[in-house]
C-alpha cells in the first residue's frame, strides 16, 4: 500500500484530500506545519508528498529544499499546492524540482489523477531491471541512475523522462506524448513543466546533457549512439 504524506495547515483541505486518498486505498499521514512536515517526511519516508507552499513555521519551499538535500527523501515525489493564480509560485516550484503542482482550488479528482500518474511512473517494473544507453545506466527497480558509472541523483520524474527518451534513441518524441507518458496528462499549460524538467535534467547531466536534443516544433530526442 502506498503511503502519502499531506503537509497542509488548512485542516479542512488536509481532511478532504486525506479522505479521498484513503478512500482510493492509500495510507495517509498528515502534518499541519512545515517543521512537523519535514520531521515526519524524514522519519516515515512516504511514497509521495502533497506539500502546501503556504505553511506556518516553515514555508513549503524551505521544507522542499531540505527534503531534496537529504538522502532519505531526495527521491520522494512531491506535488506542490499553490494558491490560486500565483503563477510565480508555480514556476518557482517547478524550477525547484517539484514533480507536479496543483493550483487551489482543485477538485479531489484532479489530485487523485496526479497522484496516480506519479506513483505509476515511480513503481518498480520487474523484469528488465537494468537499462544502459550511452553514458547512462538506469536501475529500474531502485530508480538509481548512473552517469559514466558514477551514481548521480535524478528525481523520479527526471529518471522516467530520460529513460523514455533513451529507449527510443534517434526518434524525436512529441511534447504531448512526453507529458502524457510521464505526467499522465497533456495540455498546453503544462508545456512549461516539461521544459523546466528538461533544463534541470540537462544541468544534472553536465557535458552529457548534449545527448538530449531539442527538436524544434516537436519536442525532445536522445541522440543515436555510434554503433
Ligand atoms: Ca496553507
């Protein structure tokens, strides 16, 4: 059973989200401020965190940064909740490396779709455990990633994105297909999500970031390796 931590000081929202997640079969843990949220995340290591940005004690960004710095929580996917129309918040959240975000008010159904899409893409896929392409090696079971045989940190989303492209080398992947595959939905407003993740991914790959090519008018492509 997947465990989900909700960090949200507005109890009616936390309860509503919690109720819907429990009903969908998830185990729910709640924290009502940033300090408690950080502690619980580090201690419990949930499978996913729903993190509100406006929190007493310690704001959501600060919680998020700490969790991403700590080896125990670095790979836990995070969905950020932002206040309505605060576009800046949203962009900052994605640039900080959140896996997804929702703008309040949102419907429980919308949240559920995001949660399911993220957990589906972080689920281990038994069978073909290791996949190697060029300088990249993916351990699909543990979601560990190696760059030139050195362990490197990728978020679950970045892992999935790069793996998807590497499994289709030399074939440009359409933006909408990437959004649908990795995020579970696609529409124009999420274009920015894709680009932000790609930018961050390339930075993490350093000089090997050049393997990931932008294909104008289509999307992205991983270069074909020399035979
Ligand atoms: Ca709040």
